[in-house]
């Protein structure tokens, strides 16, 4: 089956091995993971399970760290709507990296991008979503002293001069080849990668010295950073390193979870009844009848409900394997699995939503100010 992966659209069942080859990223090997574990004392379950699947220059970044050169983290969000659970995947790993390495995080809210690439959203709406999405970041427990949220339109006085230095080194033929832009593409879209490149070297500018950068992000965003990695050395800055995660699955077959298809996703502001309805309507790997399920067993590899446990709601590998085996042998029925997942999601969201509300009082501590 064919698939498509761009920074703005993911369709089909993604063949990640093929995508890694097409994008030219490097698989996360046992050797490099052993080096990472040496410094962290453990591997995050998302890394152990292959939710983070590839990298660029992680080996170089660890070389620099072992020389005594601390790195900073950079990731972000295109605020086109409310945050769903899939958006949290790179943020959760970023939080773990911040805790393990004491690293600063520069988090970019690209309200300008979402305005430029949408026929429906106003700039005021994308800016409002930037603040709403920021609450989800804060609710995960990031440290305010180490975390700086950059809202593009509100930090233009800092970002724009640096983006110009990037833009001057990127031709239209390059962005057309990378992104498939056409004559009908608006000039803001053509320019935007220059803005997304800036946080990868902004801390180096502010410090007056080169600082290594690590960007955990969905692999669909890699085209932006391929251009960034090409340009920054010509400006005298390090190429950013990267860690790439696969996509959080849709509650239906195929595509990743999508904010534009609300019934395929769980959002961080969903109410308990909404969560229950969505999970009970989710595609499973179950059989047509209970008797068949008991006899033939379920198919967890096809089940979006099981994948929710895999990605977020069962961090203990041994317990996850028990669940898989219970499904395969027919001991665990889909209704039982769904009920437990609903309870786990709602428990998570209750705590998360409380953290969001608490974050409203403290958001000013996180917003980047030069």
C-alpha cells in the first residue's frame, strides 16, 4: 500500500523502514542506545519499544556531551487546534531528556505557519491555540527555569533577523524539491522553513558560542530540518541532531491520529464520556463473537486499543506482554480491554487537565523573552 509523509500530511500505512531510507536518517542501533543509556542510567520505554525509530547525529551529540559540552533541546507544535495524545509523544521524551541531562528546552509555537498553511484559521486563532497548547506542555511538568516557549508572531523581533540569514541561503529550487511547492504556493509558505530553523541556533546566538542542539520530533518534520542542517554550517553553527518518533495511531485503520478527524483522536481537553465513546467505537483486532475470541484469540497487532497501551498507557514491558498474550489466547476480551483503557485515559486526563489549569497562572514564566 502506498503512503505519503510530509510535514503537513500523513496518509496510508507508513512503512518506516522504507521511510528511513527515503529520508536518509539513521536507525537507532543497539550500540548508540548503549551509549545513551550510559548517561541516563536507563532507556525510556518509548526508545526500548521503537516508538523512537531513527536519528541524525546522535552519536556526534554524545561525543560533544562526553567532552563536557552540554546541549539544549528544541521541539515544537504547529498550533492549529487542540492538543491530542499523539502530539505528546515527542514532548514526553523531551521531558525525560531534560530531566536526565539538565538541558534547556526551546519550544517553538509556529502560529505563523498554521496561519500561512490554512485556508480557514485566522492569525488570532492560531495565536490563541498557541497559548492553549502551551498549557499542555506545562502540564507535563517541564521546569520553568529550563523551558522557553517561543511564540513566533510575538518573538518576531528576535526571530526574523535570524530567519533572514537562513532564508538568504535557501533557494526556491531547494524548497520546491523538498516540499513539492508549486507556482500557486504562497510566498509565506516558501519562506517558513527559515523561521523553523532559528531555534536550532538561537541559544548559540544568545550565548555567543556554539552549543549542540537535539531535536526530538515526529519523523514527518524531518524535511524542515534537513534544510536546516544544510544551511547552519554555512552560517558557522552546528548541525542540529535529531531523534524521530513514529506516529501515534488513529483509532481507526491506517492513518496517524489527526486533529482534523476528531473521532480518530483523544484530545487533552476531552471529557470522560467523549473518551468512552471514542474508545468503544475504535477499531480492534477482535473476532466477530465472544466464542470466536475465546477460541481463536485476538489480534493485538491490528488493534488500535492495544496500541494505546503500547504508546502511552502501559509503561511496564512485562505487563504489556501479559496483556498481549492474554489477547492472543482469548483470555482477554475486547470489551474488558476497552473498559480498562477508558479508565486509564480518564485518570491521565484528569491529572493533565488539572495541570493545564494550574499552568494558566504560571504561563508567563515559560514564555520566551529576550
